[in-house]
């Protein structure tokens, strides 16, 4: 019997790569606790979330898997690989408190701006159309990026507002360079000139490096 319990323990811990954070992981587990039951519930809750996000989170909370707190929900989302990104986008648009906590979990220290933006949009998917939610995401990203990089931001003469402008420029450039429907692609010179009009204190060299990154690596919000 102890061997069976140990096997269940190993099985359970291995599953944490799929659900990397649950509040229950940090609690003292009761006698007779079953990892098998836990991960069946995680499976069921994930399927529920992918059909109705609010019901999915409520299920996790009702089973004691998640604490009913924005920070715990954000950590669960950040470290979980089983949540449908479209449903997640709907949930975060409605739960801005969870969104705030999720943004704070990102560490963009010493990352080049477009690479940091790609990482951000891998966890928090961009909406398909421009609007208030996209503006909110870029605003929160810009503030977080500057917080994580105080020295580089100061040296480059950046600010959250300037980063916001650059992020929009990068998204538009990404569409321009990657869309098969755009025949006349924006040149590096044009990108520098257009960006200079909106972000006056940013050096042309830095903007040129931004262009090169998109040209070589691709879209920041794919």
C-alpha cells in the first residue's frame, strides 16, 4: 500500500507541468488525499473553463483547488497550459483584477522590447480587433516593461507613454511585413520616420533595431 501511495504522489507531481500552480499545492493535504482525484478534477475544471470561464474558475474554487483571490487565479492561469486562449481572453477582459495580477507575474528584465511583447502576448492573447481592451493590454504592458527595466528605460529616454507608442508601431509593422495582402511593405526608413513623429525622444538607432527584429523574427502578437 505505501508503494501505491508513493506512485500516486509521483504521478501527481508530474502533472504539475500542466497545472503548474494550484492553491491546494501549498496546503497540508489531509490523510487519504488522492492525487488521482485531484487531477481528474483539474481535467474536468479545465474543460468547464474552456466552455464557460466563470463556471470553470468557480468549479476550481468549490473543490478547494483554488483560493478565491485574484492573485491565486492569476498564478493558476499563468502556469496552466490547458486553458483555451479565446475563453481566457474573454475572462480577463471581464476580470481586470485578475488581469492586473497576471501582468505583475511577468518579468521583462533585460528583454528587448519586441521580444518582451511577444512573451506578453503568449500569456495574454491580443484581441483580433483594435479597441479598449487592446489599449488596456498595451498600457499595462508598457508600465510593467518600464518597471522591470528602470536603467535601460532611463538610458534610452523612454517612458510608459513612449513604450505604448512603440508597441502600437510594432503591431502595425508586424501586420505590414507579414500580411500577404500588403504588397508595398514599409521600409526601415519609413518606419523610423513615422515612429519619430510619435515618439520624439527615441533614437533612430533604437527604432531601427526594432524594425530589424520584426523583419527577422516576425509578428509580436501572432
